[in-house]
């Protein structure tokens, strides 16, 4: 049995991180600063030499990971259950947050050719939530 490590990487600065909460959008990309932060993953990935990489289907996570995985020639697996509590949603006020579908399989494939897209991600988007995900739902999803 070989040694293994689990390494978690949060996305670089998203456009939402740079906006007032009322101006945020469901699936933002990363900012100029975020692109600079993402470049810092490249030497880390060269040192770690990962065999397997999973990625959230959010645009900001794909944009954060892309330079590093391209530099080592690995194809991440985009999994629809990897996202922070709440899921993809519109609205900033508690009680008024509404789920959004997220990017489609076609949109994801066009952004990252060669990446492995989980079969549950369809052309109507990856987010299957019908209401804003509360913390108990996020915990249950994480346990699964």
C-alpha cells in the first residue's frame, strides 16, 4: 500500500469576492488577482505530482485549476457534488436565494477540452438543487 495525500485547494479570488454582496452573480469567473493567484499553483503541482485531481464545476474553480493541471498534463475529473454550501444560486438575501443550473456540459467541455466530465453533468447544467442548500444539506452531501 502506498502513501497518499489529500490536498484541498480553494478557488482564487472570484469576481464576486471583489463585489458588493448585492452585485454578485451565480457563477463568476476569477479576477486579474485571481489569475495571478492561480499561477502560484503551478510550482506546487509540479512538486506534488498528483495522480488524480477532482474539480468543482464552478467557473472560478476551473479557471483556478486550469493553469496548474495543464502544466503537468493531467485531466481533472469535474464532479457535480463538489461545491461549497449553497450551491449555484442567485440572490443575496437569506430566504430569497434561488438555485441556478450552473454551466452546461457543453460549456464546461469548451472551457477544458480533455477534462473528464462526470456523467451527471448534462446540457441543462450541473446544479440539481431545487432550493438553496442549507448547512445540514451540505453536511449530508459531504458525507455521501
